[in-house]
C-alpha cells in the first residue's frame, strides 16, 4: 500500500509533509507534489502535516481522485526528490 497526493495539492504545493517523511519519497512537480509508490512505507507521518488534506492512503482515496494513484507513480519518476520545506505556491 502507498499514500497518494491528490487534487487539493494542485496549485498549493505545501511542503510541510516532506520534512517529516523518513524515506524521502516525495517528488516536486511544477504544480504539486507526488509520492513514489515503491518508496512510501505507509508511516502516515505526512498525512496530518498537509494543511489542505491532500494526502490519502491509496485505499482511502476518494473515488473522484482515483486517477491520482497512477499520476503519482508516473510523475515521481520524472520529478526531482524534495526533502526540505519550501515556500508554497498558494498561501493558506
């Protein structure tokens, strides 16, 4: 099982989640973050850190965002790993 970053992250890109990740499985795209499914260890440390509630356990991902599972897997391979907090695109 893995965690998935879904639509609420698009255009926000808060990075509070990346600093608590013990395995560095977050990847930074232009408009949002992605989780590499093979690197995520399901520790759930990232879930409460996301201010827009964009991170879900794959089995709990709302139906309307199911496509984000595949998107995270694809984009994590194309993006750079992110391990430090950065300024978000949107202000909370």
